[in-house]
């Protein structure tokens, strides 16, 4: 019933930029975020936004990625700059009503950064 649709992934050279989008159907979520998982590694937090302004970032992406949201479109964005090969992973959108609620996941979008 809840649907999260990611877009914007692709292939980019090191140092380049990409913007990911995640559109949620119907529901308005207080907390939305991005996670990523590379082959052989566990899923890790990339960025999270609570409400419209409170954000946290994973240590690996601080200073390079920015999360934001558009309430009118019920969409969260992840602006990725200065991309590194280590950023290569499947990026997943996550949404929940509050920290005590179960989270919903999108299908993921592949980001590949070449050297």
C-alpha cells in the first residue's frame, strides 16, 4: 500500500554529482532517509531528515551529500557531490512516521562511481 519510488541513479565519474529522488505515495512521513549497501557490506545510513530541517549524515558522506524534502511533492532528495568510487552501492529510500514505527523501503537505485 505504501510505495516509495527512487530515481536518479546511474553511472558517474569520480568527482561528479548525482541527485536521487524518492517519491512517497499518499502518506506524509515525519522521518525520511537514505541508506546504501555495497556488495559484501552491511547496509549503512547515508542521511536522514526529520521534519523539514533536522538532518544527520553518515560519517563517510558528511560535507559531500545534502538531504532535503519537498512537502508539496511528498519527495525527498539526496544531492551527492564529489562522488568517490567508495560511494558505489545500491541506495534505498526509507520512510517512517516516527522513530518507533516500522520503516518502509523502496526498491533501490544503483549508483556506480568510476575511477
